[in-house]
């Protein structure tokens, strides 16, 4: 098995940068790389550079908890994320790269009547949109997740759950490499360790980027930046409804018994799944105050461990092996912001907060179509930056599961 | 950041406080009234550096504090 996975690791081609491209993408994370990949594969546009401040997938793409699901609460989001889930399911076949994609099912536990109402609403909305999510009682939860403590350590009794059957996980850096390799083998340039310091302007139009190693001209610039998006947008005098909050995560030592499902809690805002290595991967809510600090905080780890072990008591005997934090671009309505910015030549994909990994294929596919055709695809039209001005915010905080 | 030094209550753990958001006027160069409305309702300055913000001591004296904080290090500079 392992040797097959190594054989399916495809090489990434590295090129000498040119001084001009049709498209320059700022940010070599999942969304930047998948946009480049779909530009090359769907639209034949390969004169493209992805400019990354660090190494590819060094930001939130390599720091998330790798969950792929479409059990959102509003139709626009369900449609978008379910398309992304389907693209993920076909990604290994399409790219030939192993991303360790595995369908597990997502059990979202509620502990109060309020939480049950949220999950009931989610199930009904999902089913109306043709997405396979069902309502569970406590006995069903115990059957699917035998390790669960239905009393919630005496504090957070399990009243029920929603079960999103097609939810999956995939290895996050493999996903980034699959898109990077697919793009670079078709001629896309990946430029690592190159901070973008400004934008080139011709009148009101953005015509390229200024970098620490000189300017790069571009027909179109896309910001696919995560935590530092407000700073990049400010270069184009664009002001965003986005705040940067750290989100922490950790893995434990191996759990031999195995946990088949992805388990999450509505009120406790924590979630756990098992990695392909057997480690338990745990995340919870983001820090209340915005910051750009990636230091793992003991308070966050203590809080996450307390909450998740109330649901799954076996975790009390496990050790935290590794901790990290990512910088989430949390939008004001907890939905992504994709498309035109009002500045010619400058597009944006941001507001990916704590929900961006699952959206990598669909977000990239839609942004590539917008760049190639000049028309915003219907799938992402509700998520434009101008929605806030028109009082059409896409409020879906409960579906983020991180607050 | 683990604690805030409340001027009335002294050093208390962060989870006694509720984050109230940054204090931020719309910038002068925004002159269009609709632009200013959008800015004041929705936009965050989100600076990587010093920010002025409000915190509510919800589990303490229940007063509002004004905190100057460096978001790069997530460290308090001054509390009033």
C-alpha cells in the first residue's frame, strides 16, 4: 500500500521565473494552486505563476484538520460545498496522485434542544438539496461511534446528532502537491519564498506585482492569500470584512482501536478524526481576539482537550504529540468571498476562515472559470464581495463549527 | 495572550473577558457616503501590528476596557 502511495507522488517541476505572465496568483496554498491547475487543465491557460511567500502549502492548507463535507445550512453554501466534495471524490482518478481520500461520515452531536433544532434544520435543508444527511438519536450515535460517552462526562449529554454520510478526509499536503504537480507539469510556474510587497498599477488597473526580487507583470492578478489578506488587499486600496484569528490543532499518539467517523459537537465546537497514520487529529474554536501569532497556546490546548475528552473519554489516556496553529481569514458572515473586487485586473478569493480546505477544488475551478471567461460562475455568484453592500450577507456561522 | 490586567480587578484569565472588537473610524479618504456606511458596518482594519480595541470584563467588574495590543505577538501594550 505505502509503496503504491509513494509511486503516485508526482514530481513538481520548478521553473526559472519570467518577468511577465497572463495570470499571477498571490499565495501558493490550496486555493491558489487549484486555480492554477484548473486554468491549465480546463482552459488551456498555462502562462501562469503562483507566487508564494514561504513554501507551497506552508499556510492554512498544511495546518487544517482535513475534513471534507457539505452539510451546510444555506442552499448557496450546500450547493457549492457539495460540488467541491464531488470534485474531491474524483481527484485521485483525475490527477493520478494519491491524496488518501477516504469517506467516513460526519457525526455532528448536539447537547441541547437548541443544538438539536440546529441539526434538525441542517438535515432538512441538506435533504431538500439532495445531500445525504440524516438525523440520529442517542442510540444511533452510540452504534456509529461506540467510544462516545452519551452522558458527555455528566455535563454535555448527547441528545442526538446529524450524520452526513458522504463526509471524507484527505491528506492536506498531498492535495496541495496533486494540484501543484498537475499545474507545473503543464507549464505553470511555482515561485516559492518570494514575498509580494506591492501591486503594479497602470492608472486604476492592476498590471502585476512588486516582489522582494523585482516586479512581475501580469494580465490579471488573483489574491489567494490566507491570514495576511487584509494587508494584500490594502495594496489595491480594498478594505475587507475579514479578521485574522488563529486556530489551533493537535494530534495524539496512535489509537489502535480505530475511530471510523469524523465526530464533532455543535455546542462544544470541537471535532476529531483519525489520520491515516492512526493519530487522533483534534481542533476546536478559533481564538476570540484576532492575531497573527502562530504560537500554540496552552490555554487553547487545555480547552480543546477538556471538551473533546468529555465526548470521547478514551482520549484522556492519550498524549498530545504535536501542536500547531493557522491564521484564519474569518469573514464577517462566515462565508467565503470570491470574485471581482471593483479594481480592474485584481480578483480575490478569501474569507476561507476555518472552512477553506473542503472548498479547494470547487473554489479553484470557479476562480479559473472567472479568469478564463470574464464571467462569474453561478455557483460562486452569491459569494461576491459586493454582497455586504447590498445587504445580502451569507450568514452561516453554525456550519463552520468553530465558534 | 493568557491574561488581561483589568484596572479595577487586577490580572485575570482571558476567558473572563469578551472581545469587543477594534475601535476604528472609517478613513478620511473614503468620501462617498455609501462607501463610508459599508466601511463602518462591515470592514475590519485587521492590522498586523498595533490595534486599539474594546474588551468587556464579563465575568468580573462588567466594565469595558480599552486595550492597545500588538497583534503580531498577541501581546498587550497598554490598558485603560
